[in-house]
């Protein structure tokens, strides 16, 4: 990790700790007031508590042109991003994705979609619906390793991160507190409960919080739809396709709609934020993550609507290609951000 970024973040955090004007803004400021000195791991943890809402910057009296020249959101964004990159496994992939994420995501989606499209000519073992294009066994053989290997990568990364921030053995109390904060997006509500001013320094809004909520809960519902379909297939011998009024489709459609709306809103909000208050080096990687989730959800919804038409094979290839791309790029995308933030919240709850 850059010693320059850590040193400058330490300088600014110590000034904030002396001022304490922003103590009620989010989890960062109560956490830093509990310490008088900050090791590198402390700064890394604080950086991963930050949501980059910029409220503290707009409220600060020590930003430029003051000689202190504070810009804590930018410094914490840089430290946070470097913590993801340095702890990622393998490390080099993360750095490339953060620099050129949109281009990488588009190329990978197209390549996998073309690969799946060839299934129409290679043939299938037979079946109904999607399985007439690609057999169930083939889907399992492709997607189980594509899901488990990235999880292994994230687990290795989180172990490194947990060690670097001085994490203690996990307990239920800290875990429940962290999950509660994450589920409510508590730290995106602002100290006053009116949201953050990510887009405009003079206007507080909950748009960013709502967009994150739609994205997070939409993703979880889509995952629950896949899990319920797996249980129906293997436990109750009820293979797909499923009726519209079935648990997999109810969860999948509602989750897909939420995920599409949430990611579309995030893509709309992202350019409105001042790039000087974040880490502009990784803007492409952050937008790529939004693109991946949006493509997964919208292509899945399109499949529901066009599953019985001639468009089904093409849409299936696009959907499977985007899902496979999302899985394989997950450890290096902003998906890691969610795991790291949860770990930082757990560590914060341990210290309280």
C-alpha cells in the first residue's frame, strides 16, 4: 500500500480527531475518536467504514484554501481501493480491472456470450426450456467452479484484510451489530438522517442510499431465487422450468427488477459526484461493477419475458455470459467492497 496515501490520511485523520465537528456523520468519526494514534491497519479499517458520501468534506472548515487542505473522502477512497487491490488474490488482476474495468467487463461478457451461443450448434442432452439449449449437467459443470473459485479468492483476501486491521475471533454480538448496520445502510443516512450530499454540497438526498438498498436486496433476492431452484431440483425432484407463480420466479422477478432499477440509478448518480472527492483512478472499475450487475439482471428479466420466443437462445447466451463474467470478476470488482465493509463494521463493533 502507498506509504504516501497512508501518511497523508493519518495527518488528516489526526486533525479530524482534534476537531470532532463531524462526530455524528457516520461510523468513521466515532471510530477515530476512540484512538489517539493510528497504525496503518487502523487507517485501513477507517477507510473501509467510509461510504464516500462527502458530507464531512462539505461541512469541513479546513478544506482548501485553508492551509490544512483536508480532503478526507478522497484520501480514504485511495486507501480503501489500495487495500482491496493489495489483499486481492491474485493481486495483478485487481489492479488491471480497477484501471480498465468497463472495457474488460464488456469484452469478457461478449466472449462468454459467444461461447454459450455455440451451444445451439453443438447440441444439448435434451430437456425443456433453457435445458433444450444447454443441458442442466453442463450448466452445473460450468457454474459451480465459476462460483466456488471466486469465493475462495475472496476468502483469502478477507483473511489478509482481517489480519491487517487486527481483527479478533468472530463473535455473534459484533456480527449481528454489523449485519444490522449493513442491512439498513445506516452510514448512508447521514448524522441527521436526511441522507448524504454525494451529488450536490447544498442538497441532502437519500437517492444514493435507496439505490444501494435496491441493488443489495435485489441481488440477495436473485441469489435466493437460484438457491430455491436448486433446492427444488435436488431435494424435491422438481426441475425447471417453473411456473410464474413459483418461489424461484417470484424471487427472481422481484429481485431482478430491484437490481435493474438500483444499478441504473447508481449509474446515473455516479457521474454527478465530484471526481476530486474520490479516487478517479478506479472510476472505470466501479462503473464496470454496475454494468455487470445491470446486464445480469436485465438479461434475466428479458429471458422471463421472451422465454418462449425465437429470441430465447440469444438472450440465454447473453445472460449466462454476463453471469459467468460477474462470478469470475467478482473478487476484483467492487463486490469485494461489500465484504470488506462488513469486515470493517464487525471490527468496529468489536472495539466499541
